[in-house]
């Protein structure tokens, strides 16, 4: 976002003072020493300090020097800083006699953000491997340009006393660095060295130290090479690690962790190692090497292969580079990548405390790991690894956590008048959003909330954010679903504290999040939103998820959808996609005849032992068979018919494996046909013709890859055709803009088929960039809708109505 500079109209004499208020991410990033250096270079005198609003500067000097200082301040900010506003006004009073000073922090109401944890910078990495440096091979090396931030901070201002590093008093040499404005460790709050900082050790299931004759990292590497599984305490939580080329170790990890299929994250020593297994584009390299250091989904294509169990039935690996000194040192002497997956048992949040890891990862009847690599720096806040992939030529966040959260997202014009709001997000891929001072502070990815442990972790993180950012919401925003845990909690909270409550329809929130992500102001005219996901509670009591909405921030109108189909068994149909495929095929009519004609196909043979008569009665009577227009459920059904996945073990598995099955060379062919029909007064995208064509291909023995490609292409063609149909019927009521949101748009094959078609037709396509298209971005949309409605208290109707 461009820096905003404001100045008062009061004229200042040629040589006088100026007071500068700097807002943004300017604490804990070396901003004050940069101010100190630039002020001295420009011949200014004065002082600079932190407070709860950001950074304040009082400077005196000639007008030309002051102007040069402000210009250089904007141009030469530290790498991790983000200036949002510079507020400048004349300063009365006499200047200091000489010099420029950095003063102690002040308190006050919190109006500043916290920088996200940042990967090890080049200077610190060089020190790690320099035998002559006093931090040679020290696993907790950092400076103001890198290291832990959100994972260790307890309060704002971001000072050492307010972090978990307060437990480690600085030695004389570290204190001298900390106090020297010319040193890159000036006020680096996690600053430490082997003499005074955190320590590392290796222990076994009994708590006894292991391999006392070896250094902990040396012993850890030896154990990884020998096929052992280690639990490693990192920056934002524990990981489970093993050799990614050791099939037996990977399979053992999966069995013990109860994670049979979901791909495992990987870490490699460097890019050259990653290229042995994957193709890496320049854009993907930039993501891997960025300060956020996320996991990046990369196309498999190197000369070597990892253990099959790393990413079964996938064509991509999720790789990250070392992002902490500990990781750099651990990987430095390993000749193969390691699995580095979340340190938890199925259904539980990752461990962050040593004692929890002892009990949960190496303890119990079935230990997961053989040893623990521990340290004594407390992790204050759990942060999963962020996840990114390239979709239709642009980076797409799939999970926003370490490296990104809690960096605030400036909201577009028109939102500054909103009172403090809190949006609680959805049930899956949960995040919450604090809206204050025209900014949205989105929490890190919190994941599923369908376990007591997951819900408890959400509540704990929410309390921490409210305390950390001194946030007192005056209004709550929730999903309109009656049974989502955050929605129930929001209703109870609003009732208990007499707060206004805004219930936001799920797909309206998706589209609003995309509008906000693209910087469209509060009074922007409506856009056409295409929201494709797995489930969302609709206004008519059915489950939506394949929606065409005319939407702005204040309202929406449903213009079209995918054809609703029954989900026999409700949530059981999500776990068993064969139920969805059967429901779709039953809609074609004459199920007995259809089954007889295709009895030799594997899918129909697999159904012979299933309780089909019971399911058909459920569909006929509507018993536990809600109607759903969800695009995600359509992907599940197609995957089942193709024999890819009759049951699933994780969310989105069937759709993910269907995308991975696509034969790229077939994407240039015409896709399976979809029809546009009128149903209950609404245009629907009807998949019936697609099913007929798919069955014909199956009967002819067509390859799975070609059929998967034809499905993706056909759906993209159908979506584009529906846009054309709506434009012909309604005219261009959306100003040429189409907003794509919902988790289905993380499917690169679909997005790369649809986006060019829409752009070729003359539409401007809006896509997510700063928040996920999936439910991880939902809370931003809820907050934007609630804020827009709150500001428009006149009840002015939305033009979408």
C-alpha cells in the first residue's frame, strides 16, 4: 500500500522543528536506528521513540534537510518495515543543543501492529557458518531484520520485557549491541548468543538427555539418517521430522500420527536440493526465499523422487526452505530433504510447550517420535507454517499464518469511520478478524474447530489478540449458519454483553473478502461474485456453494447457482463421496437401467454392497439429505465415479486427487457439456449432460487423466457461459468486474481454464492476493460487511437488493 503523507497547513520557519507520527509495522524492525542514522546524515537534531501508536519523531533543522530526511525515510525503510502513514506538523519549542537520540518507549492506547516472524536474514545466516564469529552454529541467532516476533511477544510496545526473551538477561556483549544504534541488533528484542540466550538439547521418551557425547544437532541429524522420527521445537510450534526419502520412516510416521493420506510438508537445505525433486519457477523461488518463507506447492518434475508416502496420488510437493537458525543448522549436513509436518496427534492443535510435547509426541501408549529436540525459549503464540501456491500466474495464499500474521491489512477507503468490530469466521480453516482504525488484523490460521481441543485453542488465541491489541469490540460479525461454533459463541457473547450482532451469509462474506482484498472502497458499485466452495448456509435453508451473486459490501442478490443435489446422510456424504455420485446419477432417471448398462464399471460394482435402497428412500423423503449446490461436492462426486476416491480421510481430498489426475495435454480439448436451465425462477448450471458424457467415456475405456481434464474444462466453460447468460438477461449490472472466491478457486486447473475465458470476454477478474480464497479469508469479508452496514446506519438499501 502506498504511504500516505499528511501535513498541517501551519507554516514553519526555515529552521524549526517537525513532529512526525509514523504508523504501520515500524516496531521491532530496526526503524528507530534507521531514523537515527538518516537524521544524523541530514544534519538534524532531536529524538525518536516507540509508543503504542507506532513511532514518533521530533526533529529540528533547515527546511531542505527536513524534506530530504522525510524523503529518505520513505525510501530507505528497513526490510521488514511497512510505513502506512507519515503525519507531519510543525513543532514549537527550542531544539536540543546537539545530537539525535533514541529514547525509551512510551505506553498508551494501542494503535500499532506487530511484525510477523521473519526468516533468517543473509547476515545472520553468514554468521551461523563463520567459524570466527561468536555466534558460529548458535541456533537462536537473529537481528532486527529477522527472527521471531509474534511467536514470542506478550504485549505492545514490542520491547524485550514484553516477550518470552525477558527470561534471558543479556550478557555484556549482547547488551552493547542492543544499545548501539549503529548495530543491526540495536533493540533486537530476541537478541542472544551462546553465553546468555536459549539453549538446545535432545532428550528421549523418559526425559533423560540423549547422546551426551554429541552436540544436539549432530545427534539429531544422525538419528534422522538412521530412520528415526524426531519431534522438533521450532519457532511457532513443534514439528515431526523424518527422512523424506525413507519410505519406511514416512509410513511409520503416518501410522503413528493417524494421517493416512494428507500430503506432508517438506524442508530442504537449499534451492538446489528442491530442484532435484521439483520444477521451480522464478516466482516460486521468490516465495520460497521471501521473509515469510512459506511452504510452496511445487510441481514434481526433478530427476529424483521422494518416498511415495510423502504426497500420495499428488503431482505437487509442499517444500519450504530453512527459516530459522535451528533449521539451517539441522539441514546443513543432510543430503536429502526431511518431512517437517505439524507436531500433533490427529484432531489436536500442534504442541507449543515442552511438557505437552513430552506427553503427546513421545509419551502415551503409541509414541509418535523416538526423541525430542527441545529448547527453553517459550513459544507464546502457536503459528502454523503458511502455505502458498501459484494459481493462474499469481501467488495464492492457501493458509495465512507464520510469516504473514498478524500483519494488519489496511482497509479500502470509507471504512475508517467504523467502530471496533470483531468477526469470528467459519468452522473450517478458521480465522478471526479485528477491525480497528481502518485496519483489519486477521489472526493466523486456526484450522478446524470440530474438536474440543481446536475450539479451546481458538478461544485462547482470541483472548490473546484482544488483550495484545487492546481491542474492545462494539459489534460482532458471524456466519449465518445456526450451528457453527464461532457463530454460537458470537450469539452468546452479544447477548451477554449487549453488543450488536451482524449475521453474514457465507458466500456474501467470501465475495466481500475478495472486494476488500482488491482495495475496492466501501461505496463501490456491486460486482458479480462467483463463490465456489464445499458448504455454506443459504437463505433458503439449503446448503449453497456454487453461487453467482450480485454483491457489494452491504448486500447481495443471488442471480444463479449450480443445480442443487441431495446429500444423503448429510456430513456422511462428505466423508463418503460415493453417496454424492449415486445421488447425481439417480437424477438422470432409471437408476436400475443405468446400473444394468454399466454394471461392469468399477464404480457400479463397488456400489453393489452399499445400502442404495436406504439412500434412495432418504433422498425421496428428504430425511437427512439436505440439498446442496456446492461445487466442492460436485468435484467429490466426479472423483468417486472415476474411482479415485470413494471415501476420504481429510477435507478436500477427493477434489485434490481429481485435480492431480488431470492430463495436461487434454486441457486444450472441449470439456464435458453443462446446461443452463431455469429452476424455481433461478438459472442453474445443470451437470446432467456432463454425467452422460462422462459415463460414455467410462464405458469406452477413456483414461482417467483425459476425463478429469474434460471435467475441469467443461466446468470452466459452463461457468463462463453462465456469466454470459446473466449479462444477456440483466445487462452489465456489475461494472465489468467479476470476483472469484471460495476454496474451489485454489484449484489451479480450474482457475487457469476460467480466468482467461472471462478476460477474453472483456471482464475484469478480481482474485485473492492477501488472504486465502478459502474460509481462511471469511472473517475479513464478515468484518467488511459488518463495517459497511454499521457506517450506513441510515439503512440505505444496497443496489443489489
